[in-house]
């Protein structure tokens, strides 16, 4: 009796979606409800990291008789919203172009809010969460100040101890909506970068709009061009199923 009900349900599901020919495909490729941008658009003279944010757009070939324009851009890898590769912290580490797409595409999202009144993410903020293979998004709310001087004024960050917990528990990617995942006020070391990147965890910084994913079944994609660099902007977004 119970078996019969299950079969009926499966047939109705396939009829309603009307686009798949097999039950396995229907369950692995559900329709996307919405796409949500998690990146800041790039534009000329924008400021991301104070003093290190060059973005220059230019026209290489003006429109000719055929109507086509060829334009270009000069920028630093840490402009706008971007990801870091291990090469950023380790001269022998792999570069942006070496990332496997499996590290960057369709990662289940886990959101971690900065505890009220605190400035640092410690492992206590992650305890009990399953982060294995997931994109862990550290939500500080700082993105609302992006492009202003206040954005880099005493910003929140991830502690070395918190980074160790995330690496040990096999997070795939760790992103933050702030200017730096390490302590901006102490440039003498970057322990969160060191720990995450050396453990093959992708680092994403200067993200935005993380709060829009709250309560949603979201999967993150963060794919830059295949450049042999330490960091590069990516159109980071989430698909919501
Ligand atoms: Zn970084």
C-alpha cells in the first residue's frame, strides 16, 4: 500500500515539472527560484581596500565603421568582490587559474552572523554547524559601508582559532562581507588567510547582500576568469532552490 503511494507521487511530480525524463534527474536539477547577487559591481575609481584599489576602464579601439568597440580594464586582483588562491599567502601555492570548478560552483550555503556586540568570529560561532563541503558566509553587515572610509574603520574579522575550526571541519569556501577576513588593524600577519588557503579552503572577501539568503535553500557560485594570479574579482552569486 505504502509503496503504491510513493510511485503515484513520483509520477505526479514528473508530470508537473514536465521537463525531465527520469526521476533521478528530477531530484538533482530542481528549478531555480531566484538568483541573488553577492558582489559589488566594478567601476572606475572605486575603493575596496584603501590605497590598493585601482580600477581603470579604457577604450582600446573606438567604434569603427562596423560599429564595434574594443574596451579594456586595468585592475588589482583585490578589487570589488573577489576570491583568493593559495598563492596569495604561499609562493608555492596554486593560483586562481588552478582552482577546480568543484571548489567554486554550487556550494551549499551556511550563514554565520557576527554575535551581537562582538567584532571577531571565534569557533564558538560555528559549533554544531555542518560546514563540510559548504560555503560558510560570515555576515557582519559591514557591506552597507562599502566605498566609504568607515568601511575599513576597525572592521570585524575571523580569528585564527576560528579559521582552524573551519579548515578542520572541511569548509569548502569561507566568505566575509567586510574589507578583510584577517585583522585589518594588524597587517603584520594574516593567520586566517594562511590557515584557510593552506588547507585548500577558498577565501572570498568584500561580499555583500548575504542577509538576502537567510532562510533560503541557497547554493553559491564564485567563478573568476582563469588568470594565473593570487586574487581576482568574481561575480559571486547564489542560486536559490
Ligand atoms: Zn584576502
